[in-house]
C-alpha cells in the first residue's frame, strides 16, 4: 500500500507508510519516532501558515490559534475523517480493547503519517499535504480572542477599562480526594459583579466564576455604566 484515500500523497517507500500505521503494541518497529517528527513538522507548517494569514495577531494569539489546530481533539477528528482506524495496525490486546477507535491513537497516527511523508518526499511535499489536510480547520478558526480562557479575558477587560483585578475566594471544597467539588466566588466592587462558579478543581471553578462575571458584564450594561462613572469619581 502506497497511499490512503484522502491523504494527498503517494509514497515511494511504502514501508514508511506501514510504519506510520503501526502501533507500539505490534512491536519495536512502530510509529512513535515518526510521530515525534510529524508533531514538529505539523507545528512548523501550521505556524508558518498562520503567520502568513493572521498579520494582525500577536504572538499570544498565534500560539492559541496554532494550539487549536495541533491539539489532539482536532487531529483525531482529521484522522477519523480519513478513516485511519481502518488502516492502523494494533497488537491483539490493543485491538480487543478498542484501540482503533481511541482518539489518542488516531491523533498519533496522523502525526506519524506526516513524519513519514516528510522522510519520503521532503519538506515541500509534506507542507503541501499538511496544508491540504488542515485547510478546512485553518479556514474555520474562531477569532483569537474567543480562544482565551475566561480568567484571561476577564482580566484584560477589567484592565482595559481601568478597574482593579478581581478577587477569587474558595467558598467550599467538598468530596473525597478523587472526586472534589469546588465553589469559588469572584468579585470586583467597582465593576459591579459578585458571582460564583463550580468545578472539579479550584482552577476549573475559578474559570467558571470568571465566565459568569463576563456574562454578567455583557448582559448588564446599566451596571457597567454606573461602575464606569464610579471609577471617574
């Protein structure tokens, strides 16, 4: 086999493609080294494309946009669209446990194929293949601002409007160590919000509270105007 439908490349050395499709449960000759190589090349190709397309975005924005493309969830989605699960080779135990459906294995296989294309055809051919396979994901990227986590967006909004940073207070921490539940309050008097959020970790609860604060700010224009006037006084 020298090619897979949907992957815009035909291998000269079919052993590279076979290796890219072979999980470590099969034996020593597997996709792990190719995955390592493919991960780096994918990042370089996507970074270059975003640099060309997003001339108004700063380094932080570009990093968030790149992460959206190269994250495991996106790569497993691309791999599923290519039906790589029909081609990946797994050991007996991994096959019985449903490894061919596992997102992490599909994402790793996708990266390994990129590494294999690079070794077989060079960077230019690999770059072209990656850009074709990732074209839709790149074209449909959300605005970089939307990819910021709620705490960052709340902090930036407050700073841009001259408000102090918010306070985060843990109101409760319940449950056994393996199943914690946190409730966190965030407030900023001048900006007019005092809200709470919950989550399975303190970080998640703080993010939920920050999201609640952003929602409040967005929905409460009167409060925002009053708070802005208070700052001026």
